C-alpha cells in the first residue's frame, strides 16, 4: 500500500508540471495503474487523484484533457462512493459552464462514468443515477442547444442502463422531455425521441399513458409537417421499445398514421411506414385487422418514384444489351438527384413488407399471390439500397416457405396447388426474368443479393431452376470474370454454383458444362486461398454432375477429365498452401478418382502416393481417410497399389483419441475388406484385429457397430485373421451383449458377425463352442438376485438363434435341450432364456416337427413370474412366424377358450402381426388370416382391462394398414358404438395407422380423420384422452392430415388445458385426505399436442391464443409445468416478437416456481422434483433472455437480478448458461465434421 501511495504521489506531482509532455505521460501512467486489478488506493490518495483528474479536465492541452477523461472510467470502480459523487457533481456543474470546451469534455466524462457504473440497481449505481438526474433535467430545459443535446444524450444513456432505478424521477424526466419534442432544432427532437423510447420499457402505466396521450393529441391537433414527423417518429420508437404495452393503442393510431401517409410530404410518408413496421413487428396480433391496409399502402409506396420513367429505361436497356460492356464505366446513379428523397419512401415500404412477411406465417399463400409479383416487378429499382431491401423482402418470403416445405408437403397432397410451394413454383419463370438483368449489374451489392436470393430459392424449392439454368449462366460468368468481380463476388458466385449443383439433377447441367467448367478451373488456380477453396468445393460437386455413377448417363465426360485432374493435382501437390485448400484438394481429388478413375489409370501412379503421404500427416489424415472411402467405394473398381500400405496405418488410427478419425477409419477398412479382399495380405489384418477390443464398448455403440461390421467382413474373407479372438475379442463381446443399451442396428451387426463366424468353423469357435459361450452367462447366474439386465436375455437368445440358423443341422437336436430347460428350470432366469431361445429359433426355422412345443410354451403362461409369462407369450408369437398355418389358428382358438390367458395370447398375436406387417412377403402370408384375426380382436375391444384394449388397438391399427380399404370403414362404423370402451379402442387403433412415411392408407385417412377426431367432444374422459393422443400422433407424423381441421380442433384442444373443478375429488386414506385430479392426464395430453403443433403447424395457429394457454400451464401441475417450460423455450426461438409482448405474464409464474420452498417435513422425492422444476424454469428464463430487447423488460431484469442474488439459483443458472454454450459449440463442430 505504501509503495502504491508513493507511486501515485509521484505521478500526481508530475501531473502539475508546467511541461505538457510531463503532464501527458504522468496521466498515461496513472491510467495504466488504474487498469490493474490489484491496485488499492487509501482515502487520501483517492481524494488527490480525483481532484487532480478533475483539474486536468480544464488543462490547456487537448490531449491531456482527453486522457484525463479516459482515466475516469477505471477510476470509478477503484474509489469509494463519496468520491464518485464528487466526480459527477463537478462534471454536472461543468456541463452548464460558459466554456464550450469544458462543457464538451465534461459531458464525455459523464458518459464515461455512467458506462462504467455496475449494472446492479442498488448501492453506488442507484445513488449516482439519482444524483445526476435532477441536474440533467435542469440542463435539458436550458436555452443553450449544445447543453441540451449533451444532457439529452446522457439522460438517454441513464434510462437505457438504469431505467428501473430512476422510477421516482420518471415523471420529472418526462416533464423535461416532452416540451423538447417541439424544439425548433431537429437534433434536439431526435435525441428527445431516443430518450423517450428508453424511458418506456421501465416506466409505469401512468407515465406511459401520458406519453401516448401527448403523441395522440399532437397528431390530432397539429398540422405542421415538421411537428407531425417528430410525433410519428417518436410513436414508432415508443412502439419498438414497448410492443407489449403499445398493443392496446393500435386502433387509435393506425387511422392517424394512414392519414399522415397520404399527405404530400415524403419524409412524413417514410416515417409513417417506419411506424407501421414497428406496429407489425411488435404488436402482430393487434395490428392484424389493419394488415390489408398496410400492405396496400406499402405496395403503393414501393412504386413511388415521381422523378423517373422506368418504361423508358427498359426500352433503352433492350436496345443497349449489345453494347453493355462498353458502357460499364457509366454509373447507373446518373439519374439520381440529391434533392430526390422518394427513395426513402420506397425503402421504408420494402422494409415494412419484409416485417409483414416475417410475422404473418398464416398469410404466406396470400403473399405469393399479392406480394410476390409486386416485389419481382420492383427488381428494376434504380437505387441500390432500395433494391437490396426489395431483394431481402423476397428472401424473407422464401425463408418463410422453407420450413413449410420441409414439414408439411406430403406426396399425397401434390394436387393441392394452393400450398405456398406450388404458388412459388408458378412464379419461378417471372422471378428468373426479373433477376436475369440484375445479375449483370455493375453494383456488387446487387449481384450478391441476386445470388443470396437464388440460393434461398434452391433451398426452399430444390429443382426449381431445372428449366432456367441457361438463363442464369451469363450472370454467373459475369461475376466470375476478372474484370467484373472482386474476391467476395467470385466467392458468392462459386457458392451459388455449389448450391445450384447440389439441389438439381445432373442432367439439368449437361448442356452448359462446356461453359461452366473453364471459369471454375480458372478459379481453382486463383491466388486468393478462399476463392481456390470454394472453387475446389464446386469442382467436387461438378465431377458428380459430369459423370453421375448412380444413374445411366449418355453425356460425354471425357473432354473434361484431364483439365479437371490437372488443376486439382497442382493444388494437391503444393505443400505451402492454406490448410483449407489442402483439405479441399484432397476431397476433390478423391471425388475425381472415384468418378473418373478408369480414365486416369496412368496418372494414379503419381497421385495415389500423395494420398499415402497425406495419410501420414496428422493435420490431413482425417480428410484423406474420407477421400479414400470414396475411391475404394467407387463402382469403377479403381486399382489401389497403395492398399497394403494403408491398412497398418488405419490400424494405428483405431487407437487414436479422435472419434471422427476412428469412425472414418473403420468405414474405410470395411470398404477395403469388401471390395479389395483378394488383394489384401492376410497377415496385415492382425495389425487391425489387435486394435478392435477397446472399440467394443457400450459407451459408443456407433463405433462398436462399425467394429462388428468389419469383423464380419474379416470373417467372410479372411477368417484366419480371427483365429486368436477367443482371448482378445470374445470376452469384450460378452460384456457388450450383457449391456441393456445393445439394441437395433448395433445388435443386428453383432448377429451378422456371429453368423459369419460360425460358418468359418475356426478352432475353439465351432457351433458348439459358441453355443457354450452364449449359455455360460445364464448358467453362471446363481439362485440369488439376477445380475444381468433382462435385455441381455433377448440379446443372448438372438445370438444362439443366429448361429443355429446358420447351422440348421444342429437346430432340431438342441431344441429338446431347451424344452427340457423350460419344463425343469431351476430358476426363472433359465426358464426365461430357454423360452426366448426357442422363440428366436422358431422365428427363422419351422419347429412344427418338435412334439408338444406349443403346449410346453403354453404351460409357462401359468408361471408365477410375470417375466416368465411375458417371455412365453413372446416365444409363442415368434414360433408362429415360422409356421403361420399351424400356430396362428391355435393362438386364436386359445384366445377364445382361455379367458385368463387372453392378455398373453393377444401379445403373442401382436408379435406375429408386428413382425409380418413389416415386409411384403410377411403381409402376403398374413393376408388370408386377417378376417379371422379381425373378428377375434373385435371380441376384446370392450375389455375392461386397459392393457388388453391397448394391445387389441395396436393389432387393429397394424391390420388396417394391411388392407385399409376394407378395414378402415369397419373402424369408422365402430365410432358410433354406445360403449365408450369400444370408442376408446377404435380411436387408439387409428393412432397406429399414422406413420411418418407415405402409406397407401393416407388418402383414405384424410377423408375420415375428422370423424375420428370428433371424439375430442366425446362425453367420456378416456375417449377424449386417446383422441388427443391420436391427434398428437397425426400432428407429429403427418401434419397434412390435420392442418385444415385446426380451426375446429384448437378450441376443443385449448378447453382441455383448463383445470376443471368437477374432475377434482378428495379421497380418504386412513386419517389423511388426498386430492385426486381425474383431468390431469387429459390436460397433459392436451399440452403435449400443443407442443407438437408448435413444431409442425405454426403457420396455422394464432400464436397469442396459444401463449394464453401456455401461461395457464405455467401455474399447473408438475408434469404440465415441465412441458410448458419447454414450450416457452421453443417459442422464444421461433416467435420471439410474440413472446416479448407477453413477457410480463410469462415471467411471474417462472419466478414463483424458482422461489418456491419445499415444506420442511417433505420426502426426498419432493426436494428432487422441486430442484428439477427450478432447473427447467431457469432454462426457460435463459431462452427468454436470448430474445433481442428482452433484457429491457423490467420484470425480467428484476427477476434476473433476483437469481443472481440467490447463491442456489445463480449456481443453477450459470450451469445452464455453460451447458447452452457448450452444446452450441458441439453443434458447430459436428457441422464442420
């Protein structure tokens, strides 16, 4: 401390020197000291430093003054509050000084201090803000304009950062601001508008009403254009900052603004359009009735150009097309007039239209009819900035179309031409005609906008430009030519070609390859690495177009092979080039060899060794592996002389701690083993096999799956390499088999491996050896508790079946062994396993020759253990698949005769239907039995057991898919049943007919889905619940089925989200009373539906009605709160404007949840539930904060401050923020890989 004080004293002495250089250097050194975190000043030093810096503000040397001002920033956080108060006191006094230079430097100082004040609302910041405010409002009222301007800017900064703190001064500030809206000086009026807009987010309703009333009165009574312009500008700014508050005043102001827009004042018209843009963006619901009027005004104003004749210009341009190159030096802006402000009107109209398009999802079809042609016709706009905004409005239209195409276009809906996608398709010719000439404009910005628009068109409607590529090529070549293009322009043009090539069929380009390839090759040789990288990227795709390998093509590709190969080889050989270019050159050459390898036999001797060299380089190895996958997988069967040098290197890659490299290496090894197994030296494979055991880990099943795939390939082509796997690999596989995570494609890969392995008949790996390996884990289970997950029984049973099917001579002899196990099992685990093995074998092999098999399995239906019964049911269904004619009638007969076994027998039936309905052969086998099964199932539709009804419904649904024209009407008839149980089963059955893939039932479902969903009005609770589940399935898997019904369905859906008191009852449990809510499951199902339609039918819902019901869900039961928190987070992403309007009402229930305390005597589960609720609520808060301007909302800001002041909540919130940023980083990394 003493040394710091001495050092500061020394600097202060120099700061008093007569030499300005000494003063400057000493002030600069003080600045450096103050910026150190470690510096601490004693009281005396604080006072002296503050006094000296304030004195230096009046220094004669400007540089010293400026440095002194900069020192105030770090000083604020290093001195006590009393010193900060002294600083602002002096600065405020100086602001009204007679000396202009001192006023200016003091106002800068005050801004610097405010910027450095901590964001917290209490303590230092609060006191300083309150101290400054009174002085500033006085300064605003002074006649000196320069003082007014500085005071207005500072009060605006204060309101922006500390509006809540100044709530007691809001009325005083408003009183100072409003008169300045009438100032004679435009600069004063502008700064007043900014200050007013910064006041509204934090002011109370009374203050807000005063501002609105002032503006309304002004607009109604004032006829002066300048004053009206100010009021309209202020209105737009106020609306932008407080959309959620402004909504109720829309009806008052729209007629006034429409009147202003009709006046003969271009600036007023511009500001009126800006006001409408604010209304549309911030009050989308309230402005809805006025959208037609606003659109009509915008369409009128976008063509407002009284000083220019476009028709004459078009005639000229037609005549001058031939001499365009000679006129390149002339500027299109020669027509512009410095006094012509009409372009501002057109620009505001374009921006307003863009906002309308972005906020009105539901009007997209209408926009294609009304706005699209109008915007296309305005591509000829003469002002570059206006033209850019018109392009961006059209791009907004395309961006809105994109999700609808991806989510909702159904192959069965192609005849519905009112869909936006079809309306866009119709307008493509006009769009191309409008954009053609713009692509050859001298303006770089215009051409970039053209490419941006065309890229969005390709993304929104792939294949849209199939018939128009020839029209676009002159424009593309113009931007690739040296004379007309900057580096950025070339990159834009190349990026567009890449997009075009990847979204259109190869044959669309064949007429133009001779024109497109030369400039791309030229770009590959460009000196700027970014152009080279983009050109290589395009060339890689162009190779696939020139010679597509997946379809027959008559195009003569040979003339292009040599030039494409040569230009890429130059880049591939180069060692001193950018990393991105290196990687693109490797990828491109990989594609060239893949598609042209048979034409480059001689060249491969030069090229492939370079690949080997790049494979040994740590930086390029992953890209090289991916390129070699293409080459090795080529149908041209490219010769690979480096093959046996690659394999040991790939073996080493398998031990690297780089997942992407391991995965790609496994994929390359698999391709090599399958396509080049005859050329691989068997002894080399050992270097790969020894690296495999660590990869067979449940922690990464995708890697494990690929490992099993290459092991199968080795078993098929080089089985001798697996002779020693008993010690290395089999133990690891057994660990994997026992994993509950081993399912699906990973399990299938394991089974395929064992099928290949058992055929090899290797020593110690014969059928009997492998059988014992699979039986050992089950046999080793003692009488005590089972230490193997039940999924492992299924996996092991499938393994036994896999090797048995491959060695059918062993199948029938071992079945009696397992039947004996079923009859005499000592433990349930052995019983279950034996049943599963018999079932899995019977699925593949007809076991009818095994005596009494079905009766042995049926006896297990009487076991005590539920798991044994379930396994027996599965086994009976599985063996039936092996011989349907014998076993299926038996199941149907038993279902009739054995009511106690009905549930299990129906599960067996479900197994049969589920398995056989997945393949065409299976369906043909099942079809003759469908009437008998249907009749049997219908007998159990009204079973009182819900579990039985659910199985029956699933079977009915899957059978309906087999013969929809006959069976769907049967379900329809049953809707009229008087039994609610029957209606429940039928509606549930419909759920199982809806899948995310196109199906023959879709047209039939579309005709009758409304009848099934009418059960949402059913009097029975359970029927309504399953109707909601069916609706949810349709909305998720095939939204086109229900989109047109939403107007009728949504009111009923929303009504089910409300808590209904008549469904709440009290149940006495001994001395306690327990509340039961019979409507909870119904509400849960309704909120689940809401979440789904948010994703799939956004354009068809009124988002504000939707949010109303989300708000009620935020105060509901635990399960519903969890769902609504997810909805709030999603809404924040897709409808930020609407959420911002309702922020106040959304924040409060979130705050209640986060601050709720669990009762002291609660059980552990209650604490855990409350913790999870808080975590989910805070995730929603984090999502809300991502909305632009959300942090300006007083309630949200206050809640965030409350979170930060609570150690518990702050810790959770910080974790959520870290998780969010790390997830974002991972997504970016995944995209790059």
